[in-house]
C-alpha cells in the first residue's frame, strides 16, 4: 500500500449482518479510513464494493437532504445478501470533498434556491474535490483488482479505473426520492451524469 497503514480489525455485528471492520491510517494526513468486509472477499472473482464518501448529516443524523445514508444501508444489505463484499468508507470526503463547514454554507445557498452544483460554484469551490487513492490502497490490502462497483456515479468509476481498478460491472444503488432530496437527485442525474433513472 502506498498511502495507508492497516492499524486494527474487529468483528462488527450490525442491523444488516456481521462484518469485519478494518481501520487504516493515512500517512499523508493522519485520517482514518474504514473497510467493512463481508465473507471471503479475496476468493470472489469480482466482489461487490461500495466506495462511500463520509456524510455526517446523512449517515449519522439521517438527513433527508441527500441519499447518502440510504445508499450506505442499501449497500450493506446487498453485500450481506450476496455473501461477500466490501464497503470502503472514506474520510475527508464530506460534501464531495469541500468539508463540513463549506457543506453547510452550500446548504444555506440551496435553501435560497441554488442546486448543489450552483452552490459550490457560488462559494468558489470545486463541484467535486474527492480523490480515491485511499480506496485503491484498501483494495490492494485485500488483494482485489477487479470489482463490481456499487455506485450511480460515472466519475467515481472513471477515477477508480484510472487508479488501476478493473470494474467488471457498475451496479446502481437506487433510493426512493423524497420531497427534500428530489432536486438534489435530479441535479446529480442531469448535471453530474449519475445513473438515476425516472427523475
């Protein structure tokens, strides 16, 4: 691994099933990334993998402004049903990489009528500032080069492929739109090219 050091592991029972949780420390910045592993992922030809960006509001507080928490839980269910797979939980990805403070500033602008892309641009910030080297490093730890990617995001697929990860299949993670997140999902579909049909 180029950037990460594996620091600890334990069994993690969840409401969706039991995973093995692995913690990795990033030598570049001290951040701790997480992998949730189900089954013998090394033996799978192309295991299901969710590369999930940290979202405090959606993952922890159950925000309905986004679909992040719902996608995370849906991925946990699918991986448990399949019997093997990984969730790679990447820190420092809040707000597509702009950080929590700027994400709240963007939320305030969205409350004034801007969409998520326009809000970032109005703040002078990139629409998406994420990178995926940590995900590639975690996959290398598990000796995985080929995956079935749980994602609607075509740019994420391209970024992982650019890091040498072979994508055997892109499996959409579709959620149920709400009044609060419909415009957000439409923006991801129409402006960011996410694979979200019927919006």
